[in-house]
C-alpha cells in the first residue's frame, strides 16, 4: 500500500453524476485522512447527498474513481460496507421493532452475532428506552438511534448526514463528543451539517460545495483568514442616544478606522469580531 493510500481513508478523484440533463456533481476531487473530520458543507441541492451516495455505493459515478480504505468503490461493495458506518437524514429504522431489536438486526447484517447493544444505547442516552418500540420515539431519539446504528460494526469510516438535526443541546453535545472520540481513535469522518458553528468546532477541514463543484477546501481557520473580514461593533453616544455601528477593519489601521467611523462621538464600548465560517459559507455559496 502506498504512503498516500495508507494516509487517506477516503480518496475521491474527479467523480461526476447527472440526473438526466442536470449535472449534480461535476468532477470533484478530495480526500479524508484517517482520524480526520471533514465538514462537507453546501446549500440544499448543492450535490452533498449525491456525493455521499456515490461514496457509499448507492450511486455509480459517471466519471472518476473512489477508494475507501484503499478499496475501489463502484456500486455495492461488501468489503467496503463492512468497514463503514452511515447515518443519513432518511431514518431507515423499523418502527415496530424496539431500539435493541433494530441494533441487533443491523449488527446481524455485518455477521455480528452478539453486539453490545446496551453499551451502544448508553452511548447515545437511550438505554432506558431500548426495549420500547421505535414508533414511540421522538424525532431526536430516532436520530440518536441512527447514530448508534452507524457505530454497530465499529467502522473505520463514518458518513454522517446532519447527525445532530432535531436534537436538544444536551443530546447534540453527546453526539459531537462521539464524533470527536471516533476521530481521535483513527476513524475518518465525513460530516454534513447546516450548523456552521458545529462544523467550525468539529472539522479539521471543510469543503464548500455548490452547484456540484467544490469551491474551497481548507481548515476553518485558514478559510476565515483568507476570505473573512474582521469587524468591530462600536456603541457610541450620539445626540443623547446610544447607537451601534459595525465597522470593517481590514485595509487600514484599527484606530484610524474607528476614529473615522465615529466622527468625534463618545465611544461607549468596542467589541472586535473575527469573520465566522457562516460568513464565508454565505459569501461563497450565495
């Protein structure tokens, strides 16, 4: 195995896919290292789901090549599927079965006879509801069960599509902790989310995809440095009233920018702000 192949758990080289005349994904290339979390970000219809379906063998790319853990992926591949975990927005669970029964069933598909379902349910805070039918679960509980299902085979690669969608803050924090733990243990994680704060905190790198093409691929910090604009939120007292002004700070000395903007008014407070990942995302994907 080459050094590059040993380093990357996911390798994508020039893949494309179209739905009829509509080009959903246009020749994109990227890689995800072992132990890395890659935030795969884009607006609805940008090509995220189509890309993940190609990576997991549900769709066959029209062009290009995919390798997962050094193995080629082109449609269904049992050897690849045995080593990946998936959590999609579509919650493919059996509603009339209990949470425990669901996990045992999906474990059996991997040839796992005695899965530790109790530990999995405890990890997603569902141990006290494991014997209840999934039909009685809330949206957030089903989402947590989907995450447990994705972990049932102890995967080397995780594909997580909006894993914290619909969760309360405590449950969402628990899922984020699982993602961080898996990455530290060497699992490669491809994460899609509309929560830019979540992407910023969890991702080692982020890829912005729009109209089927990747427009940026870098660390959140570097993207904000390259494409963001620092600003200051200044509260001033003017004509007896307190007024807020947001002032762009790039392209000039800090003091000069502030002085010119307030024009002699009394300054009450100044708070500097760095560009957010959301700012960059909106600017790049429009």
